[in-house]
């Protein structure tokens, strides 16, 4: 007997907020609101926050079209820089990779 289970589409699609990644979109909107309310209701603060909301959110939606988890990938890339340092070219000398398992000398210390 073959058992088939349907997988709902909401379990496989990324969580987007108005077409952009959720966390960066919320940060963008909160920053725009902070500019308006923190700087007073002047024309230049309203214009700055409107520009941030429109152009910033457009850029976030374009990034989400490219990769819906782009911010997470970038944060993981930054976190791995110490483990996998970038090299300038193929002919560059190999960088020292730190082992995740301590050597016996390191254990004795």
C-alpha cells in the first residue's frame, strides 16, 4: 500500500511581506517611521521616509525575487569569513583554516 501525503504550498513557500523578506521589510518600515516621528513632521523628514519606503522596499522586493532568503545567506557568509577566508586568486597561497577539533596539544593546555 502506497501512502501519499499532500504537502501544503504554505510549507514550501518563503515568508514574504509585500513581496520582500519579512525581517528587512519590517526594519525598513520601522526605520522610516522612526525618521518621521523622531525628526518631527517636517517636509524633509516625510520626503526622506517616503523615499526610503518606496525605493528601499522596491530594492528589497528585487532582492527577494533573486533569492527569497538573501539576508540569511549574507549573514551566514559573514559568519563563515573566519572559517573560510576569501582568497585573491587561484594562485594565492592557501589560507590557514582553523580546525573544529582541538589537537592534543590544545587539549593539554
